[in-house]
């Protein structure tokens, strides 16, 4: 196939709408007669609500209702797989009882005429508690790690072993055995979570920030015990999400409860502070990695044990040790994953979940090993490059890691690096260069799409997908343009409505593979239907033409070899008097997943400059080279990668949610104290893509992009910090004081 749209650096089709303010985000869908809801959060970390003085507040100006567990409706909460499987716990039931399970749990909702009235009343609502001390620190000796329930169902979460890893490490002439920690982090997208809920009899419309509209629809239907078709979710634009909107959090239920209670539309927007305890977080993790190697640098054993935190009521799991048994050639590998239930809210997927955290430990340990061996860290990785996935004993569908290291090394100038720690300087600054491997699974899930060819020659394409920033509007427009043979300007792609054909969550880097493949199928079906119409139309020059004689080019149907005008989609639609409509769906074909190990790979290089006197760490450059199959839009792909790198800078050097051990309160729940990279923290970032053709993953040849951009960045930076200072920091984020003692 000669691509006409796929692979082109099309600028964002929604760019103008975004910069002019025409794009409507959830909270922009104000409804006539709308009221405002504000959630009142528990101010203790564990216990019971002993009293709520709502009478006083109900008399305050503008207040319409105060909803607590005393007057809230009893909700159905039917079983529903809302990201977390029902086997792994039960979602928080809001305002159903007096129990407080974590700091910040909603204990009341105030509904008022204006946001000001609602905020004032919420602040004035007196709530008393019978409190007990919560356990929120996973390193507390009373905290117990458990085997995740899902270990019995999901290989990525189960303990895995080949050979005798512990024995191999014990006997290895060269070994590393260290513990790595990563702080709790919060997603902190620009756009806060927001829901506007409006009931019309038994039908509920939610204008609601969501990365997974069809799930939000099904989840809220299950909460209220009503048919899913009675719920519509609308979310055409997302101001960043990074995983936090994959779940339908309790505030969506509360908005719907409030709207029903007052009989008017209700708008509920979370505050920045509330987003620190109510909408998931990257769990704190503690990992042990032990490596054994020969003096020549051949890995003989890998042990990776990781523990994450979760809530008491649900087990949130992420693929913390997922990459460890396929990344390197090694006969003896053992991985283990555990969870520590704590008195906090449930964590959630955040920016490369699992893989990003796990690879920090693994790729730091590999770097440590390289110094112990006196082997260049890039050379060490190449020396242990596997020929196949040794964990599953099957070939990779494609794996360009060596090419990524070659391209990345060259663009970064790795050859200029001198191996000794503290050996590179720029004036009085210590310079460090570090590298790390990135990898992320190439997932695909069943998805559906619809194409409508209109009389004016425009193709309307729709799917219940989301675009949280990667450019889904644009890339899907390109896919449709490609398979319809139309210029992208003649394609209108709509997403963000649960009523559109169903798609999987907008996460896991699988949107292009899943939704893109469905759009491709729908376009092919629409084209076939258009041809059928042309052949069935006795006024058409193509009437009864044999199928084999016809061909499409540039959106026109002609007899093969003929050069005339042929028929455009618009012509065919006009002649038949009705739009051509076709549905398409796609899922990963046949036994591809059984036969191939499918992952993206990348090589990330970072340069840091550290002031030896005051310990400030500046990232100077990051260069990433990735093999992600086909690149649908290089402009968007680069943008996604540099965005991921910025997230990685945050993870490496800044982001940490600190809980008060006495009550589980996040003490830095605001943008002043939860540090994230700002413009001055962001250096030159380069993303390169190796030419990679993967004939197995799907017909589009795409492996997906997004999460891998974050994976590998934090260890590359940490490894650069070691190279600069000779100080190995095994706990993220790396602080000034960690390197000051160097
Ligand atoms: Mo992503 S953490 O799957 O939104």
C-alpha cells in the first residue's frame, strides 16, 4: 500500500477549536437551570461519621440541598467490571453508610444556586467523627503484603520463574542486589475532573471527563441499577488525563445523585486538592532487583520482586514486573508481585503504569551492573539482547531495540561520554550521561466504528473513543482518509459520545491499534457498499460492471485502466439518494497473540548537569529512539514522546505526594508543593523512530504509542545522575540532598 495520509505530519485537526476556545470540555456544557454541587470530604483517615449538622447549612443563602448518608438514595451498585475486576474488591459506595475508609472520602454533597454558595456551605458543614488512626505507610511494620487475587488469572501479575534465579544470582561471580523505591504520584492533568448530570425522567446525560465513555455509561447504569441505554456520556475534549479518567470515580455518581435529588441539572467540578485523594494515583512501590552476571557481562540470573500499595476495599494491580522476563536473554529469571492494602483510596493507572515503575528498578540495576563489570551500559544491554521472548519461548513480532540503541547513541553523541563517574565537567558543573531501555506491550482490544459517506463528498466517521491529547482526532482522520482514498479535509471524525460504536478504554497505548483498525474495517466496508450501489444503479456508467473490473483511486470508482472521471462517493450517494453507511469492527486476528510476543522498544538517553555545591540537578537533553511499528503521524508521535519525557523528568526529579502518617492527608495537595516540570525544567527533547515494519501486530502495522514515551526516561536520568556524581540514588524522586552528600 502506498500511503497517502498515514505517515504524514498532519497538524491537529482540532487545533483551531482548542486554541480559540471553541472546544468544549466537560465543565463547559452548562445546562439551563443548572445548580452547583460541592463535595464535603472526610477530614479523618479512618473511622465513622458520628454527626452531621446539615440543618444550619440548609438555611444558608443559595443552598438547595445537603445530601448525606442519611438522605441519599440506596443505590443498586450492581456488579460491573469497572477497570478493576469485581473479583478484586468492590468500588467505593458513596453516601451509603457512615464508614470512613480514607482521608477525603466524600461524606456529603452540598447543592446550591451558585458555585460560591455551594463552596461556602460545604466549608461550613460541621461533621464529627469517631476516628481511628489509619495505616497509610507501606513501610510501616504493621503493613502486610498480600498475593494479588488476580495472580491466578493474569500472567503479568503472577509470580513467574524460569530456571533457578536465586541460585544463579547467589553463585554469580558478579552481582547486584538492591532495593528501589518510587513515591506516590498524582496525575495532575490541567483539566480537573468534572461532571454535569441531567436527568430527563429515567434517562441520564453525563457531560463528564472520561477516557472510557462506554465504561462510564455501563458503570453508572450499574450503580443506579438501570439499563445502559438510559445513560449517555458526552466528552469530546480532554485536557490531559494520563490514566486518571480511565475509571468512573465516585464524583460522577454524586453528580447524578445530586441532580436526581434536586430535579435539576447539576454541575460538579473537583478541586485540585480533591484530585489528590479521589481520582487515583500512581501507587508507591518498593522493588528488589538482584542480578548475577559472568565477568564478560552475560546475565546468569535476574530476580525482581515488587510491591505496590492499594486500598483496603479494592486491589489495584499494575504490571510492575511485566517486562523483566522478556527484556534480556537470561536462563534464570524470577519475578514476584505483591500488594500492601492501606487505609487510602484506590490507586489507578498513571502514565506507563507498571512498566514505568518496574523498569526504573530493572534499568537502574543493569546500569549498576555495568559499572561493576566495567562494561559500557549500552554494550551490556546489547550483549544480553535475546533472539526471542525467552519467557514465553516465542518470537517477537518485531524488536528493534538494537537499532534504537544505534540511532539513539548516534543522535545523542554517546561516544563522547567518558566512562568514569564524575569524569565529565562543564566548568564547575558535573555532567552525567545515562541510558535506559524502554518497552511497552503492543496491545489491541476489540473496537467498533461507523462510516457515513455523505452527498457532499464528506465522510463522517465515528467511534466512542477519546482524545486526551495524543491527537486521536487527527490520526483517526488520517486512517479514514487513507482507506477511503480521500483527502483528510473531506473526513470528519467524531468521538466522545457513548452512543457511538463501542471502543475500549483510551489507555494502554492501544487506541490506534484498536480504534484505528476498526475505522480501517469500516472504511473498507463503506467503500465496498458504495461500489455495490454504483453497480446496481442502472443509470450508472458502472452498472453491472464485474467487481474485478473496478478500482478505487483518490476517492473515485472507475473501470480498471480507464481515466475518466468515474464516480466519487458524493456522486454515488447523490444518485442513490441516501448516504452510504457501514460499520466496521476489529480485534487482534486469530492466533497472533499465541504465536508472537508483541512489544514496542526504545532506547532513552539523558544528560544532566549538577551543581556540586548546591546539588541542583538539571536535565540538559533527552534523546529517545523508538521502534513502534508504523508511525501514523510523525508530528503527533514526536509530541507524544516529548510529553512522555516531560512526565519522566517529573517522575525522576520532582513528583511525590506526601501523606501525613497521622491521618493520611496529602500534605502537598496543590500545585505549589507538588512539583512538576515547568518550561524552565524542560530541556531539548528529541524523539526518533526507527523504520520498523511489523507484519504481525495488525493490518495497520501499528504497535501503539504513548506509554512507552514515559517508560525509560526516569532510569536514564537516574543513571545520568550516577554518572555525574558517583552517587547511586535508588529512590524517586531524586532530591538535591541525595546528591549533595556525593
Ligand atoms: Mo494510560 S495510564 O493507560 O491512560
